[in-house]
C-alpha cells in the first residue's frame, strides 16, 4: 500500500482548520480510469468502477483486499447507495440506471425517455422521497472506450428524475455535458457540474419537490473539468478536478484544495464515523481520514 503526502491548500480562512491525516493511502492502482466510489457501512467495503476495463471492483475495509465485484459491468460509471442499502448504478454501456437488490439481482430503474434510449447515464443521487436523479452526458456513446459508440437517440444531454412510481422526467435541459451532482444538506439546492463548458463550472438549482429552478453558476474550475460533486456535513461543496479536490463554501467561494497526484474523477465519504474520504483518480483509489465528515441519512 502506497502512502502519499496529504497537502491541504488553504485559500480562505474558512478552510484553515480543514485537514486530516498527514498521509493519504493509495488503496489500489493499475486501473484505466476509476470512477463511482460508493461505501457500504454494513459490509465495510467500497465499490468503484474501472470503466474502460468494464468492471466494478470492491475494496474490503477489514482486510484491505481488492477484488472484482462485477465483470462485465455494462461500463458502470457513477454509483450511490440508497436509503435501504442497495447499490444504484449508472451503466454507460447499457445506457440505463439500475439497482442491485440485496439478493444480487438487478432491477432496471430507467432506460428510456419517451421511447428513446438514454445516451450514457453518468452520476446519480437519491433524494429523501426515494426519487433517483441522474445526469446523462454522451461520453459512453462517443467511442468504444467507455461504452459502445452510437448516435444519440435523444439528441441532447439532460438531467433526469425517476419518481418512486417509475415515471421519468427531464428536470434540466440546458447543459452541455452534465456530470456530477449533489444535494445540499436540506435538499433545497441541487449542485450539478457541467464538464465541457470553458471553464468547467458547477451550477446550483433551487429544488421544489420534483421541479428545479434557477441554475446560475455556483463555481468555476481553475484546473480542468469538474467531475464528481459531494457535500460534507458542514454544507461545504467538494468537487473533483484535475489537480485534486476543490472545496467551496456555501456562498460559492473556493476556500481550499486537497491536492492529489492524479486527475480526480470523484469522491465519497465512509468509514465507521463517516470521516474517511475516498477519492477515485485516474488509475488509482485513495483514502484519507479527515477532521470533517460526510452527511448521514
């Protein structure tokens, strides 16, 4: 297991006390492009995607072992764990959103909108009412590297909501390449990254049930495209970028960074006290115990 010096870069006094262990641990390396970390507290393990290799891997917290969770995997990208402890997955290859049940069977939550197949679902979150929200850029159909090359049937890249009854609706339709997304702690706001803008940015929407409004730019990247987004228990917004994780105060000010030696794709929280930060970055997965935590359901 490799150790990498943890470097928290303070850009605002509000970040001055945000820190953690002196060293990050590299849990695994040798992948082609890691994504979609999701932590299961009941089993004390992390799953993550190795998209171009079409597999999902599993790191066991109790043993440190990494093994195959699912292969082939439909070119899984983003994941979340729902409030019943089930894995919800974005399948770029299958062009659908699925849920893995406790018995290992797969339930398809959404695969078409008005009879047309999605492009390649990318990242996903669940709201407290049981609805599933996901982004649908075109990365999985642009080539055979992370999916299957194909023409877009919908013709655009949208953000969708799957209601608990299974109905699917577009909630945002003015994105270039919507990517990572995360709710604020009270679910009154939804943050969504748009990767292909120049500069890449995160937009923030007001949430009223199943309806989004607003959508102004919340923050812009100064280091490549934003990817995954998470909110910590203090309401700060964390976004994966090319030089590490960027941290934003709720007012949109970039207050600090956690530097990572590879291009970051996503992050999540886990561990016994939800203060272990897991980061997927290029060929590797890193973890760092920090003095802040992720929100709990």
